[in-house]
C-alpha cells in the first residue's frame, strides 16, 4: 500500500496533491492566496519568509484579524475532517514585511 492509497482511503476518494510555487505576500496589500475549490480536501500554508504573515478566509485579513503564520517555516494545515468547510474556501494573505514568501499545498479530490 502506498502513501497515496492511505490518503485516498482516509478521505474515501481518489486524490491529487498540488504544490504551488512560492507566493509573495506584500505588507501593504491583502491578496488572494487561493481561490475557493469545493474539491479541496486539505490545505497547508507555510511561511518561508523572514516576516510574519496573516491568513484568513475573508479579504478583511489584517495584523489584528487573521491566523498568524510566523516567519521561517511556520504554517498551518486544514482538512475537512477537523476543519469542516474551511479548506475549501477562498484564503487571503497579508504580510508584515516588505515581502514574505509562502508555499501552498492542496489535496484535491479527483
């Protein structure tokens, strides 16, 4: 049994992993990190930059309103079993420095 088989078994459907290249988040603007996708079963967001970033499934994300992803490799993972609809929503990001880098990994049902 492969890891892919175990993941498919856990969610009960055939899945595909998608990894986005590095995404740059600006301190001066809120931007869309990933669009809503009803087939998204899990989502991992990792901050590889040297500045903190904030994420929220709403464009009102800010330093006082959002989930903090601390600098240098910190992140968060969401899945439908623990977080219900959250992984499938639009996610927005705002950085706190000149430029912050994120990597995004999603698990999509095929």
